[in-house]
C-alpha cells in the first residue's frame, strides 16, 4: 500500500504547488464556450483510471531516473513560463507532470498501462485558438466555392462575402474551432473505447479532425444559401449559431455511427494475472521522495526570478526622420494600438514636406512585466477591432528583418500596418519566441521587458503601392527599424 500512499502524497503536492495554474484553466472553462468541455475531461480521465484500479497492484513498480529528469525539465519549463506569464505553456507543463510523476515513481510499465487516461487530460488545456484565422480562411473558401457552384453571384475579399441580397463576414464564431476541438476530444475518447488496433484509432482521430472542418464549411454555405433564398429573412442573426450546434450534433452522430461498424473486441484485463512483487513495501526509500521534492523547484524558481528592479521612468521620444520627411508631433486619429499599462508610449505622424503621404508611428515600452502589465497579452491590440476588420495578415522581410504585415479596412478606407517587437536586443514577431527571449532576459538579469513598434499607412485601393511607400519610408529612415 505504500506505493498508493506515495502516489497520493505526490498528487496532493502537485495540486497545492500548482493550484494557480489549474485554477487559470478552470476560469477559461467557465467563461469560454469553446473550452467548456474542459470541465468534463478530469472526470472522464478519473473514470478511465478507475476502470483499471485493480491493475495498479498487479504491475511491477520501479522508480525511473529518466522520467525523474524529464519531470525536472518540465518543472523548469513551467518556472520559465510562469515568470513571463505564458499560461498555455504553464498549463501543458502542469498536466504533463502527472504522467511523468507516475513514470518517475513506478516506471515505464505503469506509465504505459495508464498512458491514455493520463494523456487524455491534455484536452483539459484551453488550446487551439491559434487555428481560428486558418479555419476562418478555409470556411470562407468553401462557402464561396459552394455559392459559385450553386450559381449565386458572389464577391469575396478575405473574410468578407457579398451576394446580391447582402454582405456576410466569416467571424471568429464562424470559424468552427469549437466544433473541431469538441470533435477531436470526443473522437479520441471514442477511438480508445471502440478500437484496440492502433491504426484504427489513428484513422478515426484523423476523421474527427477532417470531418468537422468540412462540415463547418457546409454549414456556413448553408447559412448563406438560406439567407439568399429567404431574401435575408432567416439565418442572418444569432439563430445561425443554433443551426450550427444542431448540424454539428448530427454530423458527430453520423461519424460515430459509421465508426461503430469496425468496432474491436476489448482486450482482457490484467486482474486475472498473478501479482508482481518485484518491488515490495520494504524497498521504498528516499529515491521515491525525489519526484515529490522536484515539484517544489518550480515555485522556488519563480520566486527567485520575481524580483522587481528599479524602473527608470524615462519619457519615450519618436525617432527623428530625414528629409523630405518631418514629424508633425500629432497623434493619429485614425489608428492607435492599444497596449495596456505600458510604462511609456509614443505616437506621431510623419509626413512628406511635399506630397500627401502620411506614415503613422507607434511604440510602447514595458521596462518590467508583471501580472497586470504584459507586452504579449490577449488584451493588447495592434488595431482596434471595433473600428477595423482584418483583411489579411502575413510575415514579410524588410531590411533583413521579419515583421508582421496587417491589412485592415473599414467602410471608408484601408490601412496597412507593419509591426515588430524588440526584446533582449532582438527583433521578434512570434509570441513564443518573444516570451522565450523575455525568460532568458530574466534568467540572465540583462532584460526585464521589451518594446512594441509599428508603422502604418492609410490607402484606398492599391495595396502594393502602399507597401512600396512604407518600404521607401523605412529606407529613408533606417534608424526606425535598425
């Protein structure tokens, strides 16, 4: 029984030490429809483990140094993620600690036997929103294709779809990400319970990914067609979301029904096999405490990295520009990024001495980050989503530097935005690499924050001309990006 007591102590230590990360997951489950399924994942996993409860005493137990080292590495990763407040990495790290605790305490055989119930807990992590832009794009493509095949006149630009009866936008809620995540979670569980052959499980999981993506495209096409045929009387408001869940339920039922035709017979349980006493209670020693002790290193590491340096509240100044450009010393009324609780920020308009070309400049600086002030945050916005709608986004290379290019529009004009971040002396655009750079800066004591910089140019039709004008501005004023 000491093996069971050791596991219980390890789980209690894990829960108490990493409670804040677990609570951050629960908060997202509660407020987000996309990740509400996360509330069911832990009960499902516990039930699957309970079905195998008798096997725990039948499998040989041997502590594993390999899994202990993996656990230490994961605790270190959690500490880095916590220090720069990357929630999703913290959450994945905390969930992955559970199978590694089992492996470190009891060895590979035990971990292998319980790997699915423990691995299934990964679906509890609120993850997948990065797929939304691509899913929106796929949905728009399939919708336009269906309308063209149906003979409906259609014009599309990015996420905008126009038919004679009215305009539609493939919004975030229409991306189908919630259907995809729910389908993948249900499909993976169904594959585990229905099939014993690995290739069948893989095929069904893949089907659980592909089917909802295609189904969402058909759903979006159907909504536009209903609006077209009813002269915009139906499927133009919140009712189309109801249609979406009803349609999704039918698709999942059909998928599971078809999958049931290839059901395998369940494998025999281990409960009938003789108990393996290769490790008895008298052999439990200090080495079984090592996995538990290693869990304490994460919070200790965070405490060590959490000191706040003295902040030098210097006022940022806009970069100087060369002729024929001049600084108007005015904030752009058309465009203003939103970066919450920045230590300082500057915004201005550069214009040509002769000509009507205007370039907007914005920069925000975070000298030190903590919970309520982050350079990379979901609440920070490169452009106001209330005033502008995204047309396209891509990564481009200017003067040997990768930057983000955003093209946005409203009912009056369009805007092209080039943006990048500067952290630890590096110019970066990807949130993960930015957070890694911030963590390295904290570890070395050389950097505690970072900057966001962007330039923008309003235009009406010719995107390529706007790009050339922005590039010419940067060539004439290399100090802005170099």
